[in-house]
């Protein structure tokens, strides 16, 4: 939503744990870079309503109105479920790229993983059949598979990664993953200029950690749980959870968030790395551009400028947080980025 002042209003959900500290850091950086974004901060602390604990309506209304949000925290399951259902957040996009100059085992990791976001093992349907025997349902539907596949092919086409690899275990889950693959194959026919192939999850894990390079020209698409695991593995290759952003793409809104959660173990200590949330906000800026082409060059320039300031600060290694092997506090790292933006 663009207001009269030419600024975009974006919902900000700081959540709990490290959420408030890293959100503060993003706000400071955006103020320094003079990004034409206006934050609408909302609380998602559950409230009691009619005997049930629910997410405050104001949070939902804000996202509904603005259609774009930046959020932290997995804290409570009910929040994610509510947001996912309310806004039909069907695809989770997780890019993961080496930061040039920051030493890790490989300097050429550049993966994009698209995770189905609504079903699979996350259907939450589990029951005990008899004492000592539990059944858990992995739900796969054609519609959800087709929807995420189409998003993956569209993403491939617009990002210039002209291959889609469907990651699966259809050798074991013949029907469920089998149908996921059929849906991907069907959709691939609509995209003659995007190559398509399929690979087993275990093989992909082995190959990515052995040689990540071949994965830099493609988009990987997969069912929910595989995406959860594979994306943390990729995150480990580039320096950990403090660095990896994500976007939840929905029919009615898009919500950007770090791959990590609220990290309660380090909350309130000034130790958190705000980079993952900052990079998520940069994905958000580039996403807003697709909604309003008029903002095109402007927001792209801000995104590029902030990204460069953060990545060079990390590469220089003088003011980096503990998770990256440095000694800087959240604030010191943030100030180092701001100094670069002002230079
Ligand atoms: P949640 O239930 O909210 O997901 P969690 O306990 O699983 O919380 P995560 O946020 O997933 O915690 O983090 C996992 C680990 O990675 C924790 O030890 C945490 O300290 C660390 N970590 C996560 N995010 C960051 C960050 N931004 N900066 C530094 N360390 C982080
Ligand atoms: Mg977690």
C-alpha cells in the first residue's frame, strides 16, 4: 500500500525472543538509508477471546491491508497456522548464497529452495491406533503441489535460473511424492524454456555438501518437510541461521522472515545477528517492486545499497556477531552497516 507521502506501509511483527532487538536494527538501518517504507508495528502476543487464546485481530487486519509483512519468530505454532491459513501462504522461498570474503568451506554456494508450505507431514494429523502404535499422516494434494510447482517455474523464469529440480523420495513414498512429481511434470510443460529434472533428497544432500556449484543455476522445489531440513543444511554451508532469509508467498499477502526462530537462548543479550532478517527485508523490497512497477528503480537501488553495506561489513570481519566468529554486539554490527550507508 502506497500512502499519500509516497511511502509504502509494511506490517512489522517483531514477535518475541530476539525479535524486538533485531527488528530495532532493521528499523535503524532503513531510517539511515532513507528507504520509503513506513512500518506498522503490531503485537502478536496471544490474547484470550471467548475462552480461547487467539492472535489479536489488529495484527491480521494490518497484514490484510498492507499485503506485505516482515516478521520474526516461530514462537507459537498458532500464529504461523493462523497467518498461513488466513493469507494462503503456499510457497516458502529460501535463497542461500555464500558471502564473498567471509570464509566458509565453499565460496560458491548459491541455492534457491522453494518449499511447499501448507501440507505434507505438517498436516498435524496424528493418532494412536492401538497402544504402542501411532500413525502420522503425510497429506499431499494435487492442487497444493501444482500451485507450488507453478510458483517455482515462474520464479525460475523471472530470476534467470532456467532449471527446476523437484526433490523427492518417490522411490519410498510412491503415491504421495509420486503425485508431487506428476504435478511438477505437468506444470513443466507450460514452461518450455525452463529445463526440468528430478532428484532424490538424500542424493541432493550428498551432492550439495560435496560440490554446491551445480546448484547455482537452478531452483529446487519440494514438499514441506524436505524443504525444512535441506534449507538448514544449506544455511550451515554459508555460515548458519544468522544469515538466511525467506519469503512466504501467498495468494492474499506475502510475509518475509528469517529462517531462524525467536532464539530464546540468546534473547535480550545483544548477541543476535540481524542479517537474516535484514536480507528478508531486502527480498521484501524486491518483491514490492513486482506489485508496483512505478517504484521499480527506486526500491531496487535501496535493496542493492543495503545488501552491499551488510555483506561488505561481514566480509571485512571487524564488526561481526558471535555466531559468525566475531565479538560485536547487535548494535555495533548495525552501526557498522549504517556507517557504510552514510559514507
Ligand atoms: P523457535 O522455537 O522460535 O524456532 P529455537 O529455540 O528453535 O526457537 P531458533 O531461532 O530456531 O531457536 O535458533 C536455533 C539456534 O540458532 C539457537 O541456538 C539460536 O541461538 C541460534 N540462532 C538463531 N538465530 C540466530 C541469530 N539471528 N543470531 C545468532 N544466533 C541465532
Ligand atoms: Mg527453531
